[in-house]
C-alpha cells in the first residue's frame, strides 16, 4: 500500500490516461513508473530538433536544373546553373 500512496492519482498526470488504458483495455500489469518512463522517452524522441547551420567564408552551394520558359513566343526547355554564397547572407 505504501507504494500506491506515493504514486500520484492517475487523472492528475499526463501519463495516467495511458496507464489507465493499458490496464483496462490491454490487461497491463506493470507499474506506473514503467508507463511514465516509456511515455517520457517517446515524447523526447518525437520532439522537433533544429540544428544551426554554419557557413564559413568562401564556401558556396551550387545546383543545376531545367525549366520550361517562353522565349520569343515559344515554350522551350532551358538548363541553368545556380550558385549561392550563404556566408554573405549572414546577419
């Protein structure tokens, strides 16, 4: 009983709903802490991450492509080369 008293009420926690569902619908007999640790780990993995980009001076990005254009009234396929120096865009 002492372990039950130390656990928060299910409805008062973000994990309580998952714990209640697992017990009632799936017959889960594990502990509350097991559910809590699993849900916490899953949320951390699902969190969106951003990695800052670094563009040192002198480094560039290049790409080739095709596009349809209207030139002198006729649609034509052209090939292009795009080059960017991202360091120049830094603020």
